C-alpha cells in the first residue's frame, strides 16, 4: 500500500469509497502498489483473472480462465485442464465430446 494511504485511512476511504456488495479491492497492475490510479472494486472472478499466474485462453475472440470455459462448455474443469496440459489443441480440447462410462 502506498505510504499516503498507509498513514491516512480517511484519505484511502475517500478515494476508494465503501465496498460495494460482492466486490473486493483489486490492483489493476499487480506489479504496482495499492495506490491512486491502480485500484478498483472488482467481482471475485474479475480479480482472479487479474492474477499474474492466471492462464487466460482465447477462443473464438473471447478470453477466459479454464474454469470459466469449462462452465460455458458444460465440461468438468479438470477434464478441460488435463486436455490442455496433454497438449491438445484448443479447438479439440473445447469441442471433442467427453466420453461417459456406460
């Protein structure tokens, strides 16, 4: 956190405002501090996708995390992640039917 906000909570609160329901404070650029111009209120999924270790996958012009793609595709996220880790093309990983046991 920047020195100004560390020493002056009212200044911090005046800048960010009260937390909206369901939101968390997020840094826009994770390489910088919590400081003016680098914070925002964000939903948890937005914040998770803003992590430095998050792998976003682009498909058909959309970028999402594996868990988001799995939900959209109606697939278990572990299945989708395993396909990608095994070197499947994104097209195959996303479109090949999941075999179900009989």
